[in-house]
C-alpha cells in the first residue's frame, strides 16, 4: 500500500493540508468549513451549496461558471453539507487536470485556485444581501430536497429516530435544515450567516495530487484573502453523557406498504478512543456486511426483513440499525435483532468470522484510498475528531483487534430508542 504523506501548516488563518500523490493526473482542492451544530444557523448553512453554485462576480450565472470550468479542461465543482457528530461541515471542491500533463499549459492550477476563491469569497450579491431572485429560487430547491427526505420512508424513519433519540442534544438537528425556517428566512439574513461562516468557522484546505508543496502554498497564499484570525480552533463540544435508564419505544403510523423498524444504540466509543478499531470490526460482524448477523439471521434465516443492516456515526458514538419489515412482524423482528446484539455481547462468533470482517474492512479502506476524494475524507476524519490516526495505522489496529476487544466494545453498547413506522391500522404490541 502506498503510504500517504500529509503536510499540514497554518497560513493566513487557514489550515492547509498537502497530500502529494503521483498516482493521479488531476489536482483536487477541497475547502472544509466546520462549526458546531446550532439550530440558529443549520437551515441557512444548508442553503450555501445552492446559492454559491449560481455564480460569482466575474462569472455571474451558473452557465458562465460552468463555461469557465469547461475552459479549465473540464474541471469539476461540487458543494455540499454534512453532519459529523456535533459538527456541521460545508465543503467546496474543485478537481482540475494537472497542467504537468498538458503541453504549453502553465496557469491551469493558478486559475483553478482563483476560481475556487471566487466561488467562496465573491458570490453574486446585491449590496449586503444575496441576489433576491437566486435566493427565492434556491430556497424552493432546498425545500424540495427536504420534502424528498420526508417522501423517502427509509430516510424519514432514520430522521425520526434521530429526532426521538437526541431530543435534548445538538445531534438531533437535520443537516438540510427545516422548511419552517426557510419560510421566514430572508436573503439579508442568509448573507449575514455567510459572513459569519467566513469569519468564525474552522477552515481546512486540502490539496491532493502531483505538485510541489512550497509552490502550492505560495499560490494559495497569494490568491486566498488572509483571514482576520490566524487560529480558528472551535470550542470543544463536550459530548452529553446520557444514561439510558429505559428504552424509548416510538410507533408512528402512516399509509405505507412496508414498515420501517429502526433502532438506535449508544456505543460509548468514538473515533478518538483506543477501542475504535474494535468497534469497526464489531459493526462488520453485527450488521454492515453481507456475512453479518443481522443480514444472515433477520433477513436470510428468518425472512423477517427486506433489508437489515447497521451503521456507525463514530464522531457521536452511536450505532443505528435499519430494517424494512412486514407490519405484522414487528415484535418478532425486534426480538431477533436484539438477540443478535446479545450474541455479540456473549462473544457468539468465531475467529474465522473476525478474520473475514477484518479483511472486508481493510478492503473498504484500500478502495477508499484509490479515490482522491476518498483519501481527503479519510484524512479529514482526523481534523474533525482532533485525533491523529493515519489510514495505515487504522489498518494496523484493525488487524490487531482480538475477540476480547470486540466483546469489550459490545458490552459497552446500550440500546436507547426503537422507532417503528408502520401502517395506520393494526396491532403492534
């Protein structure tokens, strides 16, 4: 495996991350804005990808912006938001062919950095406000996106599980915001939140490709405006210590064909914990792979689920179980899902099972390392958690996980909430 090298430096208020890599013929730039999740701005921040994609001062429409990307030999631009634990992340990405491989081309990288800077710092505005027509149009686009989550019953059930499980915690907040907040939001308020992001977010810039780090740092420093603060370490968000005294059961009824049974567990283990690699192996055995207990027992053996899997949020320390079932099978499906967790706590799995899960986990990581964006996302995990663990170290730790380690993490896991989305009539006791 090619060992990743990451050089990190602070310049003009930005945290720069250079990842030299001769494998790719493109250069990838990713700018990450990180702040603490807050109901005061989560909806506004969810709008930023839609608004900033509509053009800049020099390229005053989405079409003009796309023409410029085409001129840069088909460069690509993408913007999105994500929730990682208690943080809200806004990302802007540009990928451009490396000028080293294009005859008589010497300014391509510089132009890409300039365009990236313009998208972030020079969006279309009207005075101290975003352009009203664009604002109104993109507000509708985001509203449709939020509505599409409500219409997708698997996504909806997961959102509702999070609503119920984290009622008093930041993590309850929806990454795409809320329709009711959109209704009262103005273009001026959105612009204020945009300026707030530029002034206060922790900003990490990742560059991956075949380049000279010193030259790249000079280019970025010359083009990106210096920020007011040279250090933007966000206040530490302490994880709320929730003691589970009683499992919360929520049943919601709608006119649907297939019931959704989603369960939430607190793992009491996060990315920065020593037992994190063991938790990953646990999840592979429990529900994230086709050979896992959930898939083999709930779906295949008992035919109680159309799908059954588990997923970790390692920054928050939670585990989710997703399953689609017949309405009448709620009690039995829940019982068998919970039996799989008990089996994991009891160490009811073989060394061969462990080795297979490890292999699949390592292959997942290696596949991720075959893609530039995957590499950047893996490395950004360290910035989010404020904890250094390289992909190579993670693979080494996964391979060293023992059965005792897996049983240890399993026994720390506490069931918190059961959410059932089911038909309007029927008995689900």
